[in-house]
């Protein structure tokens, strides 16, 4: 008898509503003229994802802290270029387009009224929430994100893959281990080591100077992982060029702390939530009010119809 498992879909919510914001014209507005392009765009995304992939469980993972202090303490440049305002108490404010910020509370209210599980945990990014949910899952997992950092979670044996939007969410790159090996020469965990060595300007990660993506992939193929590469520094016969030895040796302080920053946390204290995909709204009255107030129209109606199937 075939074992029945539930398919879990994890949304990197901020990544998706940013894409919706830039992909849907600002001329999409509420009755009072407020832009709701990110709200409606995200609802359209979720509708398409549910139609195409039919998850049993769905979690909208949130950034309760987009730049956790414990990561900044290890690498001060982490996301520093994206800080709009530093705060003494609570997370720094992220630089976000003026007409997107007011839409985020609306997105949260609509998801709550629909009954779609929405999880953010203080001191952690959405990536960490996703990593913990994926680690605890007992069935297949689809991670939907426009952030390549989450490639590190890909695991064929556990049926964990990343659905990376190429154009909207109608065209998704299905990222599994075969795709990663062909593109980067690494598996899921190897992608985190690749990113660590190569660096990532979008996250303020300096990487090891002089070691780009191709060199990092070759070193990982030769020595297995970052720990193996650093151990090779002690072996004069190891296949490292003099410049690679020098740069890696000088980067020891960075390499010592970077794994904690680059790798998503797998031990986030998740709240007890019902992750089952809802078939009817949790709070129909609130949803009706939100639909009227923000002019959610066909975007919301299509999603409701899809959920009821």
C-alpha cells in the first residue's frame, strides 16, 4: 500500500510580495486611491501556486527580524547597505519603497482572515523559519522564493525542492540536486559553502577575496566542504595555489564565523499553528471588510474559488 504523505508549501512571503510589487502596476489601487499592487499580486501568486502544485499544507513565512543582531554581531556588514534607519530597540528599519510599506499590514490581515498560516519568529528571518519547517517535515516540501540563499535546503532524498520564480509564478525553476550540480557543481549544503566563499553583495557578505564562483566550486569539488578547504591549508601538498593559500589564510576570521551567518537556522522555536490549507475563510466577515476597503476584487475571489476545490 502506498504511503500517503502531505505536501508542505513554504512561502518566502517578503520575497514574493516584493516581486508582486514590482511586477504589478501601481495603477492597481483601492477605492481611496491607495496602491494595492503588492496585495493583489501576492493573492494572484498564491492562487497560481495552489492551482499548479496542490499543497496540503501552506505556511506564509515572515521576516520578524530581517537583519538579526546575532548575525550582525558576527559580520557587521550583513545587510548593512539596506538599513533605512537604525533603532536602539528592536530590528533596524529596512529600506522599502514608500508605497509598499503600507501594504504589508494589509497582506498580513488578509492572510489571517483567509486562515493561511502566517509565521514569523522574533530574532529570526523568514529563511530560518523555512529551514526549521523543512527540517521537521515528514513529506515533500516546496519552498517558493526568489532568494537563491534557500538553495542550501534542497535535498532530493527528503523531497525538498525550491520553486524559484522566473516570471511571476507561472514560470518556476524547479531546483533540485541535479539542477544545482549542473549549474553550480554542488548539492544543497554545498551551495551554502559556495555562497560563503564567493560572497554575496546583496547580503553584505564579503566572501574570500579573489575566490569567485567557479574557483569556489573547484575547491569544494577537491576538498568537500569549507572545513576541508581550511584543513588543506595545513597540508603543503594540497592542491592550492600560493595566492589561494594566502587569501584563505588571511580570511580565517571571516571563515570561522560566516557559516553561522550564511546557513539558515534549523532550530527556530516555531509556534503551534494549523498549517492545513484552508478551504473556507477563517474569518469571512473580516475578509469581506478587507475586500471592500482595499478593492481586492477578482484577485481574492479567484483564490477563494481555488481554495474551495
